[in-house]
């Protein structure tokens, strides 16, 4: 789902949709929070900034949408996808490049990178806990 956190950009792929979020939002933390919100509140939303365009992922118990905002809004329906499978994929994507994601929105401050990595690990642990229930 998310990959290649380099030079302030990353890749996002869901089904046939491809996006390129920038570091202006904390992609790994925000997307983990959206899935945690889905378990806590019944829905989760994350907004991705592509610096000139944007898209929003909306997760509900019965639907999964991406709203792509370029010249005109476009609704992509991925309701056939299983949320549990996406959560597993997300965790795998982050854990496979944890160092890259810890560095994604930070400067070269070693303490800030460590703190960001700790926060990412904590959110992954929370999401894994929900997935076991």
C-alpha cells in the first residue's frame, strides 16, 4: 500500500489507484491512526497531500473509498477489499522499511528520528492488538 519513502515523497497504491504523497503529512502515523480510528469509531479518514493535488482515503464497515481531488473530484470505490488484508499489508509495508518511515518527515535530528520510530512502533502495536480481537 505504501512504499519508497525517499526525498520527501512516497508511493501509495490501492487497487488501480496510484498516488504520491509528500512529507507535508506524516503518512505512516496518519494512515495507522485512520485504521485505529476505524476500530474505535467505526470509520477512519486520512488525507494525503501531493503538493498540487490531494486524495482522501475513507474507511467504513461497508465501504472503502478514495476521493481523488485534481481538476474535478473522482470517487474510487474499493469496497470489495477486505480491511483486515489492508491492515496486514500496511503493517508489513511499514515494518519492511521502518528506518525509512522514521526519517520520512524529520530532518537530520537523531533524537527526533528515534522518537518518530517509537511512535510508529506504538501505533503498529495498537493496530495489531485490534486485529487480534
